[in-house]
C-alpha cells in the first residue's frame, strides 16, 4: 500500500471491501462504544466502520462531553485520543480507571513516544494504538478486549455523580467511595436499575424488606432514604414523587 496523503484517506481505504464478514454482538444488544476524538475526519470513518460491524458508536469531541456521557451511562469500551482541546487523554484515562476498574480502554493517538505509551498503560489503558492504523486491526483489538472483559457496562450503574459497581457492591459519589449499609445499597441499586422510572414506596418496601421476612412500617423507608441522601450529599438526580415513590433521573 502506498503512503496516504492524510489519515482520513487511510481510514477510508481500509473500509473498502466486505465489512460484514464477521459481526460482533454480546447477547441480543449492540455493543456500545464511546469514542473521545475531536477530529471529525478521523472519528467519522472509525464510527462508520465499527457500526458496519454492529457496534453502536457515540463520538464526543471534548473530554467534558465524554465525562458527562459516562456519568449517565457506562459503555462496553472507551476509545480515547490523547490530545484533546480541553485536556489530555492521559489524565482522562486515569479518571476513568479510578471509577470503573474493569472498563476496557484503548488509546488511539499520534503520540508514539515510548514515554507516552508507558504513561498510557500506567494510567489504566488496556491497549495503545498509534495513528495511522488499519481499521481491521482496531476491530481485532476491540474484539480481543471484549472477549476477555465481556460487556462490563452491565456491571456499572450511574446517575449524575452517583455510581454503583455491582460486582464489588461499591457505591461512589463524585471521586470517592461512600460507605452504605446493605439496606441503603439495595435501595439505591433498585432505583438505579429502574432509572427514569418512578418506583413506588410499596414496591420498595416489598422488594427490600418484605421479601426477606422483615415486615416494617412505611416510616422505615423514609428514614433509610433520608440517611442515603445525606451520605450521597443530597443528589439532585434522586427525586421524591410525593406520596407515591422515588425516581432516579439524569440531569439535562
């Protein structure tokens, strides 16, 4: 292959051919990818190619946009460019790893200096791909990571600054871990699992207390919710539907 005049042309060249020879799905849902990249000439060919492979790809042109999206939903894998207009991907990768330990992360960057590559891995990257790259190779690397990790997005639930790691039964608020009781954890988990929906007080009492044979009065739920809210610093995403129940709702 001759050298291409631009990276965008290189990407386009490698989309030619049979892009449907192998499709990757985990369960019945498309695997979602977040791609943090400010250069549309790079991001769009990557997005189009991977979507032909049955991925769902969301592109974010700033680290701030990516961070807001991750606080609403954790994808199966994150692709990060290093040089972003509002910061560097290395710091962003470190933030990602501090919150989501098993989330697969791949750097896609022109920075090929040994020190940068080492720094990327030290701050939590699982793989490091330098530009220009072939899309088939990127797809293979993504596939290999997902085979090992599975779709870890199901492990993490989040709303606003609140996040729950279901495999480790840990709760986070902002940058720090929050110690909660088992009942508080179950209450938060049930609300996050039904994010965007109002969960009635009756259902919460039944699923958290009554199912275990611990029949309590309605005030127990009120007290538990009050303690949970205090520990989570009165989160605005946790709504009270007066005389009916509660709802977790992403802030717009």
